[in-house]
């Protein structure tokens, strides 16, 4: 009777088990889509709200200021007694209160810590000055078309792909390996001629089998629902995704090399993934973190994968442009994998 | 002919306990040897060293003449020739019975057809069913199928029927007997003396990391020099000396008012026992007899029962 090689047979078995596990399918395919939908909706690009300005009612200047601002499309006017406006300003419900005394001098009351308030002050001032006859000496023309790939969803989608690749590699390989050890199935394998290399390789290959599907699924979803377009080469994108998965598989093998309980390995995986979700710029740019953290953040594997995927998707980058990121991924993957295989025990 | 298994001065020491304490054991090719002993006797540790799962602290193990740990090729050769059923293996629940057998088959250079194994272990009706849906007895038969799939010359079965109902136990025994009838060697651990009596050509009684008796089941029972065992309780004490003077009694033990006599023939001893009782005004409250078994041999050697 002809049989497949042990490696192929193990990969086949793992793929079957994966497909028969509804929870895994949810986490790998549906969860990132739901995240993209929710976040994409929440942060979809809308015309910016006009500044909300307050004018005190029932005093001498009320009518004048009403005439100036009520018809302007550039502001949203709220007219109320002084105390009520003050309360709204304190809560951030309006951005600036405009006052005008009998001598014709204006006061702007706003919180300079808030960017919206500073912007409101500029708009309010411009409207007021123009109303009283200011002429602009310089002619302005505005260009407001933005390049493709600059929306939040364009930023988010590659991040979700990277997060998904990291999660499925760490959970799929790390958790799976430890579960087989805790069931003593690994010990049973150890009594057969199956080699350690074949055993570990079967995990990695079965993970890679789903890679193309995962990436294609998210890219397709982004294109259909949010009109996200891959600017660069899709083949290169897949290669980078492949390198990313191999890198995180190295971490998974390391986490699972000797761990006997699924609780412990869950702890390891969470300790790795949660900080990187935040630091590596999955949901927002890591440039916002303090300067001292930047060198650390940049060498994190998820940062490298995020940056490389974003560069290809949004900027159409080629291999040369993302070489440093590729080196980081390859480095982490090799080091963790080699140590993990060395530490590996069947029981 | 080389022995299937040869253990020499085998020791396994853990930080807190010496699990196997200088064990010598030879299992001949084609025989079934049962290692009988209570929990914690060192049976599993011994078998796992023979299977190559646990490294010995000292001593040597050869399987079909090849020493464990001498070379990677040698270890691989040993692994190819052994079929194993561990005490506790939970197979992947989302695979079917056939898929599980095929997976194990792929690990071996030579393997038996899946359909043949499924039939051998009587899982035809379940072969496309998920492993997660099998009963305890069916799982154990699947484990046996996986042990036999690589055409092994030796199978090591660690308590293959623990926790199973009598019918499932009998099915397992049938499968093992058939393997043996085809020339296979079997190393079996158990704490059921009935299982040892049923399957084993020789029985090794193990206690506290050592083999304390090793022979055929019949010879072990014969070593008690007793055919039958008489258990009784009385309302007042007998002296041991008095009991030993009764005809045909070769041994007597007492535990409070509970007595156990090893006797040649129940028919000779019982009338004398009742006579002695009425003579000294003692009432015999309960009385039972049975043929001497391996369990009695075990109690004789260790002073405690197998299930204790």
C-alpha cells in the first residue's frame, strides 16, 4: 500500500483539524473582517465638522455677532446665555466664545490645549476681520485632492493583515503544539520513527497552507467593501506575508518548545501579541509614541511587518525600499526558531 | 535467537524517588511477559525506558539486540520495530478513526492496510466517525490499531484495559492474543492478575522498583505450595500455632479476627478447622474459599494487595 510521506500526512491531518474547528475559522477569517468593518465605519472619512462657536444672547453685541456668523457656512453657531455657554465650553461642546464690546474690540475665549479650539479661533477671527473690511493681499488657490492610500482604512487594513498573520502563527503553532503535548499525543509520536524536524515542519507548513487564503480574503474584503487598492506588487505582498508568518512561527516554536500546559502557552502568546498590537502601530501610527521608544518599536517584528505591508499596499514600494524590514523579520524568525528547536522536548 | 528485550541493572532515579531500582529482565522473542504490580511499583517507568521515552539513570536496554542510545540509526531501528500503546493518549478528536490510523501508518516504512487494521480491532462501523465520539473501549482498540500499524515485532502495552468494562477488556485480549499467535512479542503491564493469567506466558511481579518474582503463572501459584485459600472470621481469637497444626495448612496469616490459610485441599482442612473451633469454644462467623491465584502470590510476596 502506498502512503504519503509522514510530513505530508501530518500536514494533511493538521489542515483537516483546522477546517473542522469552527472557533479557529472565526478567529482567522471573520474576526479581522469584523474589526475592519467596525473600525472602518467608525473612522471613515467625513467632511470635518465646522468649528462650534458661542455667542452670548441678550446683550448689546448679540445682534451684530449673529449677523456676522449666522449666515457663515464655516462655523456652527450656538447662541445662549453666558453661563450656559461657559458650561458648554468647559465640556468641549463648543470650541470658542466670541465677545464684542462697545468700542468694537473682540475677545476670543477658548482652550488653547485643544487643536479644534485653536482652529475655531482662526476661523472666527477671519470671518470677523473680513466682515469689517479686511482684504487679503495674497491670492490663494487650494489643491485638496489626496493621494490614494491615505485614508484610515488604507492604514488599517495592512495592520489587520499583519495582526492576523501574527495571531494565526502564534496560536495555531504554539497552542496546537502544546495541546498535543498535554494530551500525551506528542509522546506517542515520539515512540515512532517520526523525526522531530518532520513534526515541527508539519506545523509550519500547515500554517503556510492557509496563508494565501487569509491574505487574499482580507485584501479582497478591503477592495470590495472599502475600495482599498494594493498599489505595489501583489506577489511581493504575498512574499512578505510569507516571511512574516515564518518569523512568528519561530516565536511560536520557542514559546511551545517545552511548555506542557495550554494555560502557560496562552500566557506567553498574549504577553507577546498584546504589547505589539499597541506598540507596533496596528490601529494607529507608532510615530505618536515618545522618541526614546522609537528605536525599540522599530525592531519589533510586528512593526517591521506592518511597515513592509503598508509600504507595498499604500506606497507601491519595491523590495529595495523594505529591505530593512525584511532583514528584521528574517533575523527574529531565524533566532527564535533555532533556539526553539534546540529547546524542544517531546514531553 | 536474540531476546526481544534485555534490561541490565536498569535504574531510574528521580529527585524524590527511585522509580526503578536495579532491574534485570529478559523478554524472549515470541512470548508475552506481563509486569504485574500495584500503582507506583515502577511498571510504567520501566516500559517507558524500553520504549525510549525516558532516559535511564544507569543500566542498559537492548531491543532485538540493539542498545538504546548507541546511535541515531539504531534508535530509529528500535522505534520501527516497536508498537506502543501508552497508558493515556488522547488522539486528535477531530480526525476520524481511519485518518488517525493512516497518520500513524505514514510514520513507518512498512505498514499494514488501514482497512485490515480497522477490521482487526473491530472498528468497521466507526472508521469514518470522529475519534472524539468513541467510547473508552473503542479508543483503546484504536490505540491498539495504531500500535500494530507499523508491522512491529514487539508491542508494549501499558495497562491497556484499565478502566474498561469486562467485554471491552475481552476484545482487547483477543486482539493481543492474535498478534502473539502470529509470532509477535508482547510486553504488558497490568494490575489485573486476571489479565496477566489470561495473556502472559510469564509474569514478573514488580514492587517498589524491583522484580520480586518471575515465572510462568502456574509456577508462581505453585510456589505458594497451596492449591486453595481459606478466608474466615471468628468471634474470638485463634492462635497461629493452632492453625498451622491443622492438616494441609502451609501458611496462616491473621489480621485481627480475620484469618487467611494457604491449604493443600479444602476438604481435608475444613472439618479439622470446625472441630478445633468447637473444641476451644470459638464461633466461625464467616468463611470463604477460593483457588490460589497470582493475587495470592502477590500478597504472599509483598504483604499487600494489587489494588491497594
